[in-house]
C-alpha cells in the first residue's frame, strides 16, 4: 500500500488525544492515598456512560471487529444473527453480578476478581488456580491481540511490522502505565465513540454504494440464496450451534475477569442503572452495524479472499480517503481498548493476587506504587518480545482463552455470590473440571450435541460445583457430629 | 458479624437477588424472541420470504426489532423495578 498520509494523520491525532488522557488520569494516580483502588479500579468512581463504554469496548475486541465482518461477508445474514447473541452482554453482566457483587466487593475491599474469590472461599488453592488461569489465558489472549494491533498499523500505514508493533506498543503502554484503570476507562470511552460513529458512517456509505438495501439483498439472493437465510452460505449454521453462542459470547461473558472487574468499578446504583441501558444500546448498535457492513460489502466489492481485510478494503472503496482514515481508527480502537484492559488485569493479578498475598504482604504504599507501574511496564515489554516471534504455545492457548476462562470462573463467581452452601471444594472442583473438559472437548470432540463445547463444559463445571460443595458439607457435618 | 458471610441479614441483598432474577428473565425473553422470529420465519422457503425495509422479515423482526424491543424493555425495567441504594456499608 505504501505510505498513506491520509490514513496516518487521523491515526496520529487519535494517538495524541489518547496520550493526553493518560497523562490527565495520571494526576489522579499521583494524588490518591489509596493507590491500589485508584490504579486497578479507578477509585470505584465510574459513571454510567463511561461504565457502559468500557464494558462494551473491552469485550468487543479485534477478533469481533475484523474477523466478525469478514465472516459475515462469507456467511451472510446468518452470521449477523449469531452476532446478535452478544446483545445480552449489554445488560446481563451488570444485572447478574449486580448490586450484590458491588456491595460484597466493597465489604471485602476487593480490587480484583481473585480478591473476591479469596475472601469468599478463604482458600489458598482457589487463589492459586484462579491467578494461574488468568495469567495463562489472558496473557496469551493479550499477545494475540497485540500482534493484531501491529498488523493493523502495518496495513494502514505501510510501515514495517516491527516499527508498527513499536508504535502500537508505545501508544498503549504509556497511558496504561501512567494512568491505570481510569486512563483505560476514559480512552475506552473515546474509542467507543469512534467505533459507534465509524460503523454507522461506513454502513450508510456501503448501503448507498450498493444502491439501497433492497437491491443489495436481491444481489445476495441472486448470488446464493442461502446468504439471506439464517443458515449460512452452505446451510450448515444449525439452530443449536448458533444458539450455543448465547453461552460463549452472551451470558458466559459474565465470567471473564476483565469484564467482571468492571462490575465492581461503578460509583453508585444510579450509574449502574444508566450503564445497563447505555451498554445495551451501544453493544447492539455496534454489533448490528459492523456485521451488516460485512454482509452488504459482498455485492459492493465481490471476491475479497482474506476475511479480515473486508472492513479496511470496503472503507477505502466507498469513502473519501480522509474519512476512511478516521473510520479505520475504529478497529485500531477496538484492539487498543481490549489490550489495555488485559494488560492492567494481568498486572493486577501479579501485583495484588500473587505478590501482595504471598511474597511481601506488608509492602508499603510507595513500594506498591512503584511495583505496580514497573510490573505493568515490564509485562508490556515481554508481550512486545513475544509478538516479534510468537511462540506456538501462546497461539494455542489463545484459542481456548474465552471458553476456558468462562468454564473456570462462571460458577465460582455466580454461585459464590448467590448460593451460601457453595464452598472452596466446589469452587476448586468446578475450575478444574471446567478448564480441563473444555480443552479436551475442543481438542478431541468439538461441538458435542451440535453445540459449541463451552456449553457442555460449563454444564459439567456446574455439576462439579454443586456436587463437591454438598458432598464436602456432608463429610464436614459427619466429622462435627462425632 | 462475619464479613465473609455473604448471606448475612442485609435488606439490600433481597433487592439485589430480585434484580438478578429479572436479568435472567430478560435474557430468556430476549433469546425466545430472537430464536422464534429467526427460525420461525427464516425456515420458510426463500420464495415465500417477505421483506421489511428491504431486509428479510425474519432478520428484521429477530435482529433489528428485537434489539429495539430489548432497549425499550430494559429502560422500562430500570425505571420501574430497579432500586437506588447505598452500595457502601453505613459505618464507612
């Protein structure tokens, strides 16, 4: 593509604004007298709008932003149908964890999900298992996204992959290291606005370029009638398979630590109520728009072979260059908003859940302050090095990241919150069963019962949680009764 | 009182439990609406499809109208059934 200044300028402007936000948020970090709460949780001060935006953007990652429209391009309206299962994330997470989670985590003074699990179950093994799952799965998810960020800058600017990777890394690292959670949430908000308007403008432009919706749908039906059915281009998207995504990318999202931690970050119940309404609107709007862009792009620009390039290519075809440059900041924003949250979460797991629990529990305020920033920075550097030449293990783990975390955490979090008989035996059994059954299913027997394997492993994890909690209670009661 | 007991007698937990159940109800309703229109109307032969704003009717009702209905429903639920409360403990 060569140097493309009309794409580079909006990107630059975007990065400068983000730097400014990071530095501004850094003032809160400097001024606070409760460093951990401020740095990893923004001082529990998020209002409804920022809460909604940081929830939606953390979740709507690069994979959904680039490969989502690409898959919709190939599969037709059936894939838009599947993607709308994500509407549930807009309200379900905040409602299910809800005020009980907000109240309990305040009582516990919890800053991370592991803090919550530690206080709830009072077990060292629960802490070790959950910290280990977070480090393994989220670190690999972050590395994969990081590579995506480098590739995207490479394709937009024409710089080499290595320089693109450095531009991307420095832009993310500076504001996360200095500004912490508050900087992440605020930049998420700005980037969410870019995604919202970016997808809307692009959708309208694609509809105009295709001669209106009726003509686009007629073209699709003429090419392959399956494209306008719910069943996918080859008719192989079965109702049970598509419905199982309500678990993987819908309700199961409640168990992703990077999402659940946001459900303890809001200021008060008013911001929660407002956040639920706004995040439902924003997630529905972005998902519907961007997947429709993928489908509608097909008659406008037939013959795209690499799915991930549909969105950048169609933007450059149907929009004036400078506007395409601004719009293409949207997938960039999607990647940044995801990696920034993952980076901070992995860092909080190391600092708060491992270091302060087991290595130096009496660390003073200034020591924790320095340590947190250093670890966040060092983690960033490790990710950069890995992205230069990604090890196979990272790529392999990333494939299991979402389903693995959901299978591990959904019952220890949700049942821990609402079922008083749940105990550490149940939680440990549930985590082990969930993760191992998920990895085994994905590897040896994908799609049991015609559904995504996450459904089966979450079901098994539930049985393990309830079974082991009740069984251990009985044996404890039997011992006590003697 | 033991701070680790999540079911201690706190009037706020009753409200919070009810609100979580409302969330489960909403997601079930959302799923049924989405599934019913998509596969109810979409399983017909393509020659029998009808169209709304140029989109196949199954898609319009399931994904576009379904989205709008959920937003309206959630706004109403927030106004009528979700309670404002203090999230911090009194002594803090």
